[in-house]
């Protein structure tokens, strides 16, 4: 009997099976360390984040420059001015606290194969699906504001009082708290520590995860306290026009992601080939990137808009913050 007949050969290792866009099947060895880094990064961001600097110093100055006048000090006069204000205020709000979460949604889009033009097309395709979810939520909420508007919590101009939560604050806490927890779950799912929520639907609808991420990003408008957005909200509410409300909110959301889209396209054009080779060498690296992005974004969103917000209202006694924050 030949030796080959008596030797048991090990079965060839099967490549990990991806279950959805955010879960590629490759699991890093030190998952606990990845979770710790992601959550810690989100926590540190809440400590050092200065809403006044980002919203006012950056956001207001960008809007003033693009509009050519004082964005907050000039009333929105008419639908055309409102449409322009909506898009510009969206661009100005790109780097507000809400949009940290956008990084988690867009990170899996880098590192594709092919030529430069092919990489850009592969980047824009999932962005289109993300935009579908985002536009749907923004349009529906904008239309609702145009119909109900002045009776909604976000329309309130009452100042916040220490030790109490206004209806506007409660709305922000609930919306951003839920979004933050969902992002944390997606980060854990990328590491296969919890089931992938898109595993079944992605078999038939592979773009479902990006549509869902667009829904979450569109949901930022439901809780957003950004000053320029509140101006837009009140203008849409006062108009009583659901079509204007829908159009304005859609443009606000699109303005929010346009700069990040351009930045990602440039990175893909300039470094996409190198990024792809680096990721292909160890596919678990993409898992680490996706997981940390989601965990950090989710932890930041939940801790900043729920826990730190309660401290700012004097409801809990202390939360660590940097002197400039």
C-alpha cells in the first residue's frame, strides 16, 4: 500500500464567507483590543470635542463665506434663498458632531481593484444607495415639517434651563442615542461578536446595508441641534409647504456628505491602488477599520448626545471635558 494511501491530508482551508458589505468574514485575532480601541476613541472624542468651535467657528464662517452674508443674522427670504441656504448649511455642517458617524458608513468603500476611473465608479455606486436611504428619510421628514412644523419640538425657541430637559433636547437624546447604539452594534457585528443584522437580506439585496446607513444619516436631521439647521427647520415650518420642506431637507443632507464624498474620491484616485494592496495582504485589516469606525462613531454619538448632554443640563453631576470644550 502506498504511503499516500495511508496519509490523511488536511482539508483545504475555506475562505471566510462575507455575509454583508460590513461583515467580510475575516476576523482579527485580538477582537477585544479592537473593541477597546474603538470605544475608547469614541469616548476621547466626547471629552475633547468643542461644539462651539466646530459649529460656530467652522460652520458659521463656511456658511457666511459661501452665502456672502451673515448666515445667522440674515432672514431666509423666499424659497430660492431657502434652497441655497439648505445646501450651504449642509456643507457648513459637514464637520459637526453628527457627521463623525458618516466615516463608519463610508470606510468600506475604499480599497477597490481596477483603474482610477473604475475605483471612482466603484466608490460612487454604493454612495448612490446610501443617498437613496438618506434622501428618503430627509424628504419625508421635511414634508412632515412643512405640514406640522410649528407644533414640533424642534421648532421651539425656548432656552434650555438647568436641571431640566426641553422637548427639543429629549428628541435629540432619543434619536442620537438610538443611532449611536445601532452603530456600536454594527461594529460588533463586523467582528462577528454579534449576528450580522443584514445577513439574510444581503443575500438578495446586497446594497441594503448602504441604504440602511443612508437612513441613519438622514435620521440626523430628526435630532440635529446645529444652529443653522434650526434656522432652516423654522423656515420650512413657517412656510407650511411640504414640497419646500422636503426639497430643503434633502439638499441639507446632500450638502452634509458632499465634502466627504470628494475627499474619499481623491483618496481613491491618489492612493486607492496602494490601499487595495495593503488590505489584500491581510483582509482582516478591513474588518478592523470598519469595526473601529463604527464603534468609535457609535460610542461618540451615544456618549456625546446622551451622557454628556445630561451633564451640560446639570442632570448628572460630572462628565470629563477638556478645558476648551
